[in-house]
C-alpha cells in the first residue's frame, strides 16, 4: 500500500497537471476571430491596468531545527517544507508605455497545512515586445500578514515523526519573480500565464522541551519559534484588463 505521503504527492502532481492542461487549452482555443486578427496598433500603450491571477505553488526548501533533549547527535532534524499552496492575487497599476508598468498588489495564499497569508506588495512588470504573444517578466516585494486559520500543531512528515510543529507561524517579508507570456486579445484585455519563484520570511514553531514528556503533552507546548525562509516554485494564470 502506498504511504500517505506518496499518495499526497501523486494527488498534488495530478492537480498540477490538470491546471497546466487547462491553461494550454485556454491559450490554444482563443475566443473569437476578432481576437485572432488583433491589430497590434490597437494594443493599449498606457493607462490604468489590472491583473487578476490564480496560482499554485510547491515549496522545496529544507529547514533544520534542533528540539532540545531529543537529539542524540549534533545533527539537527531536517524538514522538507514541500508545502503546496493555492493563491489568488489582484494587481492594480499604471502602464507608462507599451513595455513598463508599476503598481501594487494584494493577494490571499492558502497553505495546505491550514495556514494562510495576505501579501501586500509593490509590483514592477516589463512587456518585452509589442506583439500579440508578448514575453513578460515581473518582480514584486512586500510584506505578508499571517492569516490565522488554525493554531493546532501537526506531526512532522520528515525528520522526527514524533515532533509536533507549525509551519509559517509569523508574518514577514515576501518577494516573487516570474516569467511568462501575455496574449493580447483586445485593446485592453489579455490572458497571461507565468512560472514563478517566491520566498516568504516566517518561522517554524515546534516543541523544544524534555524528551521525557508524554506525546499527549507535546502538542500543547509547541511554543518555540525558529526564523526561516520558505521558498517555492509555481505557476499562475490570469487576465489583464
């Protein structure tokens, strides 16, 4: 029988495959002949711009921590913070010319470990070409406020399986950069898809007491925060208007 961890990995991989397939279908089956025959001179060159996006990401950073009294060597426990997350974001900015845009963004990111963040950030975007299919690069930097969903700790899936932990226990700085393509379909409307990398400054909370304490008490005393940075890769798709 497959382990729970491996089944979760397969389920996440299946969802990511479906998301990518849907994005491909959207861009292949572009709506209306008007969109296919767009006049490049009619593409918006300046003015207010809004981008609504949906995203999926998965962490890959390794986080060391050392619960006091539970280690028999100097080697710390290692947690693979492979945390899947889904997000929605809204960019609001101004396009200064066909290539440059600056604005602010706000989003909601839900982690599968019953945690969430509300990032607020400054976002800079570069359209590399004035064409129907235009390569786009963006970078943003801001601060994510932890959205309280559940404070209940859970057993680590790697490292010492008897440890109780809480991922992402604090608010912190965040940053993201992505590269993708924007498909202009009307004067002020475009579809876009990106691959991106993101970091989130936060903390890992865990129990750091006596090893002799009973397992039933450990979840109650998860009270030690260790600063760390979560790093993830993902894909997102959205609409520009």
